[in-house]
């Protein structure tokens, strides 16, 4: 018996490695035997780029399809070339079509529950669903929050990103109540990303971050180090595990994957 | 202190998290209280909220019978900060008095924080309960909190028992002592109210009736001036208890005053009490007459009478005694 986890990788500032984490966590979990679906709610095309998939999609072959009022349960699933593992890594891609989706949502009833309702009515076989959505606190974030069981919050260790997470955490608490989420999704943890220990500011903030988060009963993962190889891998449309299998940054996401494995296999 | 403090960037969400906890606790409390009050009264009184309103704080009659009077100013301030950031969330409970005034049932601490945060009005739940239920509710609500001081708790529990048994506080106290004697086998006088007392302690769930009798009732024997200060919430319990140990009434009074006005810490209070002791150690509090009698006896046996150098001193002393002993003119 496995538990189904819907993990929203959320942020309130761009460029904090949301998609990078989704790819690498997803790949590692699939490698361990989990069926993973990355549901892309983002308006950019980075997930397609990172997966090495074509970027020409419309409202029928993208995540936009599941927002259709007459969605029949046929998820527009595509699999990257490297997605067939012990488990599997599937994606539903977003992109610019999602801009129209978020506009149309405005007039829809139960709009915040659009994805939650679809996942209830048409359950997917995947044990882990990863939600990637725009780095703002708009309607699509409401949708992601209402659909998720867990949250993972990547941040850059900088004053800008920390102020962003402050707003996101505040928003999270207020919206869990507003949307009457019972139970409210659990915050799996905050993950510092692109961490460069040679920068004094990053090192200083990193020293005090876990304590500051503990005061709010939030777990802080060990940072994922900065390396240009993440970008290089993305450019090639493969995860770092394939591009540089022995790279030490791969170890940095292992604690997160261990926690997810425990949640899934209980 | 590190130069870069992550917590400086997380103040808003911290304040929200705290308010969230408050709100969760408040909601859990409502559910628990409903259950408890039913257990307690044995009747199925459901606490129904008849109305949600926003009322000006100044219009709310804040019950002077409130058990809890000491509120940690620091905790109030941090709650006020959370309210400034997020607004006042949740409600306090009021009920309408027959003359139409809303009276606070529970939420004094949050009202104080709201005032500090500069709010004029707050959302309330109007409960449809009679005076007795409201009082019991307020007491139960307060007794559940961890930060009630021992005197507040003691008087609160006594208040609950007088309501439950429909008798005076003196009657309750003597019933409790009677229970204790019966329990210790010193008395065979049983009373059917024993079981009511036991079930009341069961539903409050803070401590057993026996430990209440042995460790809490004696608190009421603290000096009256100390009790008064505690009841008015001017001083924390731990400080007051330290001051209560000072036997001399005027010395106690002066330390009490200083503790309140200068906001002395517990350590400072202990220091001052110690100074008092040192100052009076050589002259124990014995009446002048007793001192005279004691010293008179010693002097009688003393070798001073035979010492030539002391003769003049003795003569002067006798003159002084004669003068004091002769009736006033």
C-alpha cells in the first residue's frame, strides 16, 4: 500500500530552481521505483526545455486540457526519453497556454479547486505528483495549494528570496484557512538552492536560517550547492544524474528524496 | 551576534504562524469546552453562537470577576504585533446582559492585545448562555490555560465548586477538608457531594482534589496584602510568594510597593529581602519590654557591679530608669 503524494514546489521569486528541483527529485524518485508525474502549471516552457521535449503545445496536448470543463480523464502525458526507469517520470507540460487558463479560471466556480477536483475525479496511477507553477501568488498558486498534500519551498539564500519566502509563508497560512483546507498541506521543508559557501552573506544567512524556520515549526533541508552543471544539463534536456552521474550536487537532494520515499511507502 | 540574521527577513510569516497557533488553540478549546461543560453540569448545554458581530471594544463590558488578572506584557505585545500584521482573526465570546450590554465571556488576553495594536473594534461571537453557564465557561476556559498562576487557579476552582454545589466558598472549603479527613481515615463522615467534587476535578483535569486540598488551599492563607496585589494582577505569583515570606508587615508592604513600582525582578526582590534579614539579624523582633527584662536579668548576674570603672555608668542608668518609671507629671 502506497500513499499518494502531491508535492507543490512553490516559490514567490523567480529563478530559485523550482523546475530544476522538480526534474532532479522526480528523476531520483523514478530511479528508486516510484511513478512520478510532473504537472506543469507554469506559463514558461522551462519544464519542456529541461526534459528535452518539443515546446509546441496547444490547449489539447498540454496541462491546459485538464482545466477544460469536459475533461474526460485522458491526461496529456508525455515521457522524456530518459523517463522510463525502475519507476517512471511522466510530465504534463504547461507553457504560454497556461496564461489563458489562469484568465479563464477567474469566472469558474470552485476555481481554486480545479486541479484538486480533477485529481479526485480522475485519479492518476502515479504515486508522486509534482506541481510546478508560476513564481507568484496568483490564482494558479491557489490551485496548486488546494491540490497538494505537501509543499517544498526552494529559496536562494539572499535577502530578496528570504523576503519572498516570508510573503509566501504568510500567504500559505492565510490561504489554508481561506480555502478551508482540511488538512492543510504540510510543509515538507525549505530547501536553500544555488548555495555558494564562499559568499559571506549566504554563509551568514545560512547559519541562522534553520533556527529562524524552526521557530515556525518548519524544517530546513541542507542546501543544494550551486554548480553551472545544472544549467548545462538543462541545456541538453537531461537531469544532472545523466549529464554528470558522479557530480556531488546529486547527493544534496537525497535527504528530500528519502523523506518522500518514507511518505510514499509509509 | 551574526551579521546576517535570517529571522530578520521572516518576521511577517512568524507573526502569522503565531496567530495561526492561537487560532487553532482557540478552536480546539471551543470543542473541548463544549464537551467539558456538558460533563460538568451534567446537562446537555450546547454553546450556540447566535450571531457574529463586530463590536467597538469600548462597548464590551469586561467582567471584573475574571479569574485571570496577570497577563504577561511581553506576550501581549507579541500577539499585538501579529494582529498589526494580519489583523484580528477569530473572535472573542460575549453574551448579552439583560440590559443589552455585551459582556465578555472569554478572550481578555486577545482584547488587550487588540487594544495595544490600536484596534477600536473586534469581531465577536454572541453566545446564547445564561450567567451561570457564562461564568462556568469563562472559568473552564481560563483553567485550561497553562499560564494561570496558582492563586488564580485556586480561586477559579473554588469558584467552579461553589457554582456546582450551590453553596458558599467557606462551605466548599470545609467540605474539602472533610473529604480529606475521610480519605485519611480520620473521619467516617461521608457526604454524597464527595462524588460531585471528584467529578468536577475530573472535568477540569488540572490536578486531583487531594493535591488541591493539600497544596492549593493553604495559598489562601497568604498575607492579605499579598493576596490583594495578586488578585489585582499587579504582580506575578512567584514574586508575590517570595515577598509573602517577609513576616514584618510594614517591611513586606514596602517591598511589595517597590516590586510593583520599580518592576523588580525575582532576583532583585530576593536580594532586598536578604538585605532586610541582615539588617535585623542582630536585633531580633522582640518587644522593648522583653529586651529590658532579659537584659535586666543578665545585668543582675553581671560582674559590672564590682567593676569600679562601670560605677558611674550604672549610676546614670539607674537615674534614667527612675525617671522613666516615675508617673508623668
